């Protein structure tokens, strides 16, 4: 393993996994594993899904759906901010133009 890589042990549904990752990504990996473990426990504890594979797939689908919704919200916010900035720029340009007209 290279110098900038580390071996991280994560526990998901009482099962231990050894994962190699960049040293500076260790905290993100641990946080991701904790989130996955939480989602999988929630699904398992609901009693509606049986089997580790099915629980993992359902957790992955739920998390992917949340990610897609977050990206969609981000795009809406970007569009809204872009429109606001355009409006502000136009107002500033009008104000500057009026100021120039007064100088003559």
C-alpha cells in the first residue's frame, strides 16, 4: 500500500470490512460507512426486507434517491441565484447609466 493510502476498518450490520482509502479521505469513509450502517439498520429493523443483499440494495436505492433530490434542489438554487444576479446586474447598469446621464 502506498504512503498516502491507509487501511480502514468499518462495521456495517455487525460485519467488519477492511477498506483501503487515501489518508485524507479516512473521515469521509467513516462517515459514509456510519450513514450506510444507519440506513441498513433502519431497513432491517422495519422487518419489510429480509436478506443482507436486499437490505443493501434498498439502502443504496434510498441514498441514490436522496442524492438525486439534493442535486435537483442545488440546480434550482443555482438557477434562482443566477436570475437574481442578472436582475441585480441590470439594476446596477440602469443606475450607472442614469448617473452618467446626470453628469452631462
